[in-house]
């Protein structure tokens, strides 16, 4: 038990010296933060408890590249910064939108996906038929806490009321239950909502609304690892692994292939 | 191609029908096949609905179990007291027939307490349960079927050793819970019989079977008793690390019929598999399909056959109609040619119809007027119009047909002979005529020809006929004319009838004749004419002046009989009646008539005297006796001649009989004395000549005569008988005075006075 504590402390010291890549190569262990409710990106199937999604597939590819065993760590947008900063995982791979706030705390890799903001409404909601109907008085717009949608919608909405909920699933529950009219989401979540839930209707912006590039998050001051990941991103963009993984999850339309 | 097709004739219909029939059968087979697909798809859909319903049911059951387990810490107020928990288990078991037992396990799988006390201390292999939670989250996990009623005295099955058919079984599920942050596991034994009942009710065995497979292919439950619980799905290699896609692909490929369905649960690790019994679902349908197909093919063939027959009949009908059209055309032409028109007559309503030919044969435009009985009467000659209706009626009461002939007016106002033939073709129920039809036949020509023939026959009679024009030029004569006059028609035509004149009639006669012709239009009478051979003959003639419509004489028609023989006969009869055949003197009858005539004319204002001379030959009997009757007759004839010579032609010499002669001396003046002198002188003259010798066969012969005379006048005081007696008496006076004397009759009183005077 004592040895265990010593080992743990030593490890912690090592991490603080910020060379994750070396650690990974040493331990052959890659720890990836995922948010297991992110449709198409990193979603856990409740029946077999298996993770699925483009970033899960790419994490497997990354682990293979780094010749490390892969383990997934549950995270969320709300706990993202702390999870990465505190080294709960080596890298967070669940389509992390590039926002200023995150960039202040984290290193965000070059984007491999890019999504606009989409809205999900109930099919039977007559008040919202198109994008312009959203920002109207008496409309309640739900967004998930910690997502970049919060700031974007705060700036954008003039008449509608913004409702910030705790999780992504909470958003859909609010809309389905009628406590909110619409929730804002991105393309991967949106298309999966529509295919999984018969009541859901996707409303696409009439013109580009707020394109957000998605990448992965690495703790700052981890240049070696960051470089390694960047080169991996270049590789998968070049050799089609990105496209193949995107296609498997119907996301090929939003991949960013430019290096 | 077209002509070839055309040349096929009736066969092209046959080909078309066969083609259509085959097409129909093909379409039928295709349709039935489509319907089968439709049926399959319907049953697959039903199977899918079953799968979905059962998946939802089982998911909800599991969810309820999950929620129940989650409630346990709260219900026990987070106390891990076995006593409380066991009590709680008992409460939770109520109204949960799908659960056999609740058990509380430690994290190693050992049962700490249970609603079934016997379960206590039994260890359960926690690795058997799926899914394995991500990051060790508390999830409801499903185990493999166990053989037995509950955990006690039971064992878990393996794919190699599944639950035997007749064994009781249950399915364990587990979930991690926390009592005051202390982890435990709750195990629940699910009652497979409950699900059996539920799903058998939803999907009866004869329809199909329902199977629930854990997502790794372990059979959790099946209504199909041949499947053993705990066995592996179609030799699926058993691995807990299979990903969903692999498992789904496995189930998808393992379905052996089209109507099977499976449903992957959305949140729980199991698959519902529905296998519909194809034999049951589609067997009846297939059987019916064959029946329908057979019947339909039979019916289609039958209808095709019928259609073909219809075609044939139609074809024949068309041919027949073609022939009929030509027949009708012929008929129409014949009607036109014979000027025959068709008519109909609705007897009860008196509605008449005419076909165009009816109008044409009368010279009218077709349908120039509307035909009705009024119009018909108007068109019909008045002489015919009155009788025709009655004639028709009387004819059709006896038999259906009738024939009448009548004159009808054409547009020029001329009369055209029309024969109307008709027949009753419909009768009312009480056998009265209802509908008649028939023809109008223009028989004008026949009629005219007939009339001509009759005329010709009439022309050639025993009576002579002579026709001249207005200028008396002979146009036509008949045989009788030739026979009577001796002139043939060739000789006489173009000449004037004056050639026949006998000059026996004077100018006045002819003037009267012409006058009568012009004023009365005819003349009739006896006429003496001259034959070709110069012979005079008598004729009884009727001359008619023929005038045209404006009254101008165009022709003269003379018909006459030769009455010459008749005339002669008439004279002969007269002779026989009034004259003595031997002497040709008037006989007693003529004499008496003459005297009566005179006596009856007594009304005359003046008196004329006559004398009656009675003459009897003296001793005539002697001559007869001596020389025979021939000599007597010869003498009588000579006497007659001498008497005629001695008298005026106006006097009448008669021979009443034997040797008696009576002579009537006429117009002897108005003086009685002079008259008696004149009579005496004539008597003397007679007597003188009679006394001259007669030349007889044997020689001369002399004979005297006794004459008695009586005078009379036309005053009518004496009758014939008186006169005859007086003359006779005077004659006997002559005889008594010695014969060959002349005596006047003297009235006895006069005689008495004379004798007194003398």
C-alpha cells in the first residue's frame, strides 16, 4: 500500500513535469477522456456498454499509432478543463469546439470536424417552423451548460429566453416535455436525435450561423504530445482514416480535411 | 402485315383472344405472386409488431425491476439490515408475478439474504451477467438461465448444458446498489413461466414462436419448446466482448424465412426473435392461391371461349348483315322500279306512315306532306274515297289481307291508279286489328293498258265504228265497218265519210243531223248509205261529237249496225200480215184497219164520202172444179191486176178470201150523189175489164162478176160490220138480179119508199 502511494505521487510529479508522450510510451497506456453521451462522437451503447463514435474510433487509431493500450475516461463539457488540466486523461477526444475560454486553459488541436449550430424542436411545435422563428418572444431555448452554445446564444438571442441545463440529455428532456421550445446542438448530435427520436425535428440555419471547428484537448505545455497528435491528425486526414471513420458515423459532410 | 392480318379473317380474332387470355393469366399469376409478396410483407410487418411489442414489454419489465432495485435503499432508509431488507423483499414481491425472488448479494456474489430463505449463502458467478458496465456504473445486468425454481438447489445453464425441456427455470438479473455508500448487489430471479404465458397469449404457438436472446446469443426464453434455454443462438460463438454490429449481423443472417422478425432492444442487452410459422401463415393462402389460380384460369379460358364464340357469331352476323344490306338494297331498288311504296297503319290510333317511295310513286317529294287519313281522303278520287275504308274493313274482318284499288291525285291533278295491298300483322288481345302494313303499287300503267285492251276489244264488236277528226277525216274504223261497207281500213282512213252517201236523204236531213250533233252532241237514227259495191243499205247509226276539256269538238265517233236485212224482214212481215199472198192485194185485216182508221177520224169538220165495193166472181167454183185450183189462182191474180189497174193507188183493193174482192174507194168528195156516181163509174169500169177474157193455161176464159156498193162518210154513223153487211147485201142484190150487175145498197126504208114511188 505504501509503495502504491509512493508510485502514485511519483507519477503525479512526473505529470507535472509535463511530458505525457513519454509517459504513454513508457506505460503503453493512453487515457482518453470522452463524454459518453455524445451521439456520433463518443456514445456508449447502453446494451453492451461499448463506446461508439468517430472520436472513439480515432482514439483507437491514436492508441494504435502510439502503441499504447487504450482506456476511456468518462468526462463532460462541464468538467472538461479540470479533467484535462488535472491529467485525469492524456487527451480529451469528444469533438471539442474551439472557444476562447477553452483555449485559455487548454491546447486545442487542429480541427478535424466543423459544425454549425442546429436546432431541435418537437415536430408538433407550430410556433417554430424555420430558423427565424427561434428568436421570438415567449420562445424558450435550451442549451447545455459548458457547451459553446451558451455564449453564442447569449449573444444572439434578443427576444427568446435562454435556458441553460446541466447535460445534453437534459436539453432534449426539456423540449420533449414542453418546458422549452427548442434546444441548440451541433450536427452530430442533431442527426442522431432525429434518427433516434421520432418526435424530434431538425431545423438548419438558413445561412451559416456560427461555424465552430472541433478538435481535441490536451493540457497546455505538452508540446511533444501535442505535436505528436497534430502529426497524427495530418496522417488520418491524408490517408483517409478520418474520412472512413466519419463515414461510419454519417459525419463525412462535416470533416475538415485541410491539414 | 396488315393485309396478312386481314387475310387471317376470323383467325385474327382467335389470335387476339388467345393472346389476351395468356396475358390475363400471366397478369393473374403475377398479381397473385405480388399478393403473396404483399401477404408475406404484411405478416412480416405483423411479426415486427409482435417483436416490437414483446421487446417493449420485456424492456419495461426489466426497467421496472431496475427501478424496484433502485428503490430498495430508499425504502430501507439506507439500512443494510438483512431483516428489514428481507421484509422489504416480501413486500416488493407482491403484485410482481414475473419475479420469483429478491436476493441481496455481497460484491463477491454470495447471497446475504433473500426473499427465499433457502437461497442464503449461495454464490453466484457475477461474470455471467451482461452488460459489463463502463467505469463500473450500476446497471441492470442479465444473466443466463438457471435450471431450477430459485437459486437454491439450482445451477446456471451453459450453452453446452442448456436447460432441459421439462425443467423449471429462471433468469437472474443483478444490479449494484449502495447502502450508505457501501456497495451491494441485488439479484432478482425472473419467472420464465410468466413470460411464457404472456407471449403465448400475444402470439399463439400455431402462429409462430417468440424467443428472447441475450445480446450475446444465449437463449433467455422461448415459446418454442424445441429450443433449450441457455443454448447458444445458431452456434454463435460465445463471447462477452462481441460488439453490437456483429451481433445484429448475426441475427440478420440467421433468419431462415421471409416473415421472421427480430428486434434489438434499445436499452437492454437482448434481442426478440419472432419466427412465424410459414406453413400456417401462408399455407392456407398458398392453398387458396392454387385454387384461385385454377378457377381463374378455367374461367378465363371459358370466357375466352365465350368471347370467341361471340366473335364468331358477330362475324357471321356482320356477314349476314352485309348480305342483308345488299338484299335490302335490292329490295329498295325493286320497290323503286316497281313503284311500290311501304306504308303502315296503327289501326287503333289511325296513325299512318309512308315510306319515301309512297310519295315518289305519286309524284310527290318524299315527306312533302304529313300523311293522315284526312290527307288520304283528300288525295283519293271521291268515287273511291267513300268506299275504300268500308272495303278494307270488310276484307280484314274475314282474313288478315286486303286489296283495294283506288285513284289518287298526283301533283298535276291527274288520277293515278294505286293498288293498296295490306295485311294485319298485329292483333289486340281481343283479336282486333292493331297494326297493319302493306304496299302501294302504281298500277296506272296496267290499268291503262287494261282499259286500252278493253277498248280494243270493245272497238272490235259487231257494231261498226268509225272515228273521224273534227274535219271529218276518218282516223279509225273497225272490222265490222269493213264487213258492212266493204271498205278496208287502209282504203277508208284519211277519207271523208261522204264517200258512203247514198243520195237517198236530202239536204234538209243532213242539216238536221249536223244541228243535232252540234247542239246535243249526238245524233241517232236510220240512215241509208252506199256500200263499196254500190249497194244501198240501211244502218242504225249513233254519231257522237267528242269534245276536249275546253269544249271544242275534236273527234266524231259513229257506230252503226247494218239494218238492211231487218228492214226487209220488216217489210215481209208487213206483207204477210196485211196482204194476200196470192194476189198481193190487201187482206181483210188491212182493209178493216183502213176502214176503222177512216171511221175513227170522224172528228174532222168536213165530211168526205167513201165507197165500199164488194165484188164476187160469178161461177168461179165452176172454173175451179173444171180446170183446177191453179187455173183459179191464175185467174184470181189476173183479176187482182185488173182491179189495181182500174183503181187509184190511194184506193185499197183487197181480197178478203176466195173469189171475193173488196175495194175501198177513198176520198170521193163531200157530195153524196157525186160520190155515188163516181163509185158507180169505177164499178162499171171494173166490171167492163173483168168481163174481158183471161189468159189461162188451157186457153182463154171469160168470167163475170157481181158488184155491190155501199157509200159511207167519215161521220162515223156506220160501223165496219154494218158497212161490210151493206156491201155484201148490195152484192147479193146484184146476184139476185142476174149476175154481172152493179147494185148499190139501199136502206130498206129507202127501198120501200122507192118502190112506193115507182
